[in-house]
C-alpha cells in the first residue's frame, strides 16, 4: 500500500501550502492512504518537539511491510525520525522536495541537508539541475525528476485572447523590495508590466508610468482573467540578471508561479539560466532571456501568429497541470522503482 503523511495547514494557504495540498490531492486520486499526521500542538521548546514527535511516531505505527511512504520535504524536525521508523517497519520512503533549506534560506548546511535526504530511498527533485546538485553532493538515495509542479484548480482561462499592440507582462507574488527589488529599477519600453500581490510601493518605482499595480488577486481569479499577455519568472536584486539568494535559487528550483502563469494561459518569460528554462523552451511555452532589458527588442518583434502558437501550447499544458499529470507520473514511477519485480 502507498501512503502519505497529511499535514495540518493553518491560516491562509500560501504558495508553498498550495503546492503541498495539490500533491496530497494527486496522491489521494492514485489511492494513497492518508496516515493523518497533524502537528497541532502549540508552543515551543523541547517539550513541544517531544510531544509532536510522539504523535508522528504513533501514526507511523500503522505502516506495514512493503508500504511506500511519501514525505513532502521539508518535514521540519521529523523527517529523519519518520524515515527510520518506516524502515524499521519494512517500508520504503519517497521524499518529494518542495524547498532546499541549505540553498536559499541557509537554514542548514548542505552537508546536513544531504545527510537528511539520504535517509529516503528515493527523491523526487524538481528538475535535472536539482537532481545533479543532489547527486554531486553525495546523496545516496535514487533521484528522479518532477518536471514541473501541477496547479489544481477548477477555473479556466479564456480560450481566445488577442494581445494589443504593446504586450503586457504579468508578475505575481511577493512584491516586497527585499525579494524583488528589480521591480523598482526596471523601465519597460514598448511593453508594460501588470503586478499582482502585496508590498509594492508604486511611487518608488523608476518605471512607474508603465507599471499597473493591481494588488492581491486569488489564483482562481487570475486564472479566469489575468490582465496581461505573458507571465514573468524572475527574482532578485537586478533587472540585468537574477541575483542574490532568491535569484540564484532559480538555478535549482521550479517556481510555483510558473505553473500559475501557465494555468492563466500566459506564455512565460523566464531567466535563461533558470533550471526551468529548458523545459519552457522545449515545450514552446514562452521565451528565455538573460536580462529584462532584452524585452525592449524581443517583445515588439513577436508576431501575433507566434504569440498564438505559444498560447495554444500553454493552454494545452495548463490542462495537464490542472489534472495533476506531472506529480501523478512522478509518483507512479517512484512506486515502480521501489516495488520489487517478482520475475527478477
């Protein structure tokens, strides 16, 4: 039996929690058994840790020999403990990575993170770049690739969309200066930006006359009516390149906003050195650039026919993401790799 540990998500669903709940929904559709882990004990310190750990281990008592347990990583302090309990009960462990704490947040060292992940039998990494990063640092678990995160939602974008004479580029997410200071230096020429999210101070942006700040919007509303033509995947301090911890992390991870843009029917503009750039270009889902300054020449040169082709491909991909195709395929492959073949 395949199983997973459900988490108790409190408060507003963040982008990270959206990705996790989508994975849980896909696992449920595949017949995975929910072990029902809920970390609801309030407080901190050693007593809090011990009580939560005891609850986790109690739930793991239902694990049976031959089970495959999927853990969505990071699982904070309990990952290694759950792996040990699962192995002691004759089960295998799959770790599906959402975030690497050693790379962007520096929450732990690379060595400690690799040791922790090596407790799993198989890891589902975001992409080939993340797989290589893990393997080159000595991770002993098998590693396969997700490809791209799904984005489950019943909303659908309009099938027909004709851009105006000047393309509008959507950027959605955390707009605070500490994460996306490039928004304050970029000066769009021959195109404009549409921003969705909280924390942007429009009066301080150098290109404010070509930036339309629309505030926060729910993903379901964006999918139905995103006010633009492209979705931008960019992070960091500079419009010249993706820099800083947030920008450099694009070399390894699959930003969840990429999947949101695709579900919105928006072709993607992505940093050419991002780990997801080869996927975007190979699938014809958008364009990769080294600098946002390149958009001044590239966007005006995109013909209506080329745009329609990209959007058609994006709409097709959006249907796959809405139905959990990528997580489903990765989980099925992981199970096959960890299930003994009776004929061998």
